[in-house]
């Protein structure tokens, strides 16, 4: 029997069981991160929500436990905008291995002025990319201790039309919030693909996968009070948009599949099936600009210099 005929099709509503495995989701207290956490919790795995806001994290934990009886879920404090705190955050996990980390947390600013992290980095680039870059380095011993761990980086469809300015990664000369956000997510995606190339070169059992949620709107997202409440009016007003995009519960599907599906491989890009904007998750071709390994290598070197961490260097 061929592997194609013996493997059941992926069903976003009937996920494989994952008892005994441990998953960390950054930004798991809200938005797409919340639904990634809720869906992974339903598999029987232990799910850890990384969040800088303790109250919102506990609200998310309570919501998941209400909807998923017996869910093994808890929260840890994690502030990706403060690089010096990441070592302590890893120690607070109090675990010996990690089967997957989902790099989902992010900051999106709509208006000027330009803002910086405590380390002096532009806020979106520093949080969305540099924070996850450094966090990966701190987590690598735990990931390497698992049989076949995965690092899943959640990018954005907004990154498809952007290009990195390697001479202005911090947007000091050209700060436009939406462009800077798109470039920060693009940097994340470059990192996820470059990380997998480096892990393969080291012979590591850890795989790095990149995903994006397509178009995911709050107004199409089912209510999860108090984490998210959708009014009837918002639902009616959003009805036309549902032809093209989807809610954040569906935006979580590519990341959840990247964590759980044994057919997913490192170095792949996954997104929604229909026009890369909505629908069930599928593998898609790596965007042409993301395939530029020279840009990825230069970004890696700059990120290492800015954070003082090198994710592909074994750590004790």
C-alpha cells in the first residue's frame, strides 16, 4: 500500500493525539496564539503559554480549561522585548525537554512615532524577530533533548510584498509602521528557513518550519470570553469579508499542522489553501525572495551581533 493511500487526509477538526509531548506557544494568550494553544491542548499535550501579561495569560488558561476538559495548560512570563530576561524565562519552564515551540508573539503598531525596546532596538523588529532569534538559542538544549522537535515560526502574508533593507534593519532612516511590521515578519521567516539549513548542516534532529495564517480577522473569530468577544453586529458587518479571509481560529491551522503532522518537513512553508488567504493548511512554494540564502545569512549575522546569541551554536 502506498504512503499516500495509507495516510489519512489532514482534518483540522480531528487532530492526532499528542499525550506526553510538551509545546510552548509565545503570545499564546490572545489572537492566533490563543487558538494555536487551544487546539494543541485538545490533543492531550502539555501546552505552555508564553506571555508578558500575567492576567491575560491566566484568562487564556482558564478559557482553554473550560473548553478542553482535562487540558494540561499553564503560563510562564515571557517578554521578547527584553533580551536579558530570556534566560530566566527558559529556567522558569522547569522541564527537561521541549517537543515544539511556536514563535507566534508579535507587536504591530499602526501609527508613529517609532518606539524602541529596553535594549534600544526598534520595537517591532526587536520583539518579532530578535526576541525569537535569541529565545531559540536559549531553548535549543531543551529542543535537542526531544526525539524530533520542531520550531514553528509564524510569519505573515504581509511579508510577501516586502523586502529587507539590510542597511536599515532598525528602520532608523525609513520608519513606516506597516512597512516596518511587514519587514519584521519577513525577517522572522528568513530566520526560520535559515535556521533549518543550519540545523541540517549540524545533523540536528530539530526541524524548523515557517507558516503564515493568511488573512485572519477578529470580526470573523468565534468568541472566547474574556479573551475575545465578538458581537452580533461585528459578525454581520464582517460577512462579506468571509469570502476572502477567515477568523483567527482558522489562522491557527497552519501552525498546528506544522507542530503535529509527521509529514511536515523542515524548511517548508505552510499557509491557507485558498489564495494563501483562507482555508485548510497546505504546503506552498517558498516565496522567491525568501529563497535568497545570501540575504538570510547576512540577517543571521546581524541578528547574532545584536542579540549576542547564536541559535545554531550548542549551549550548555
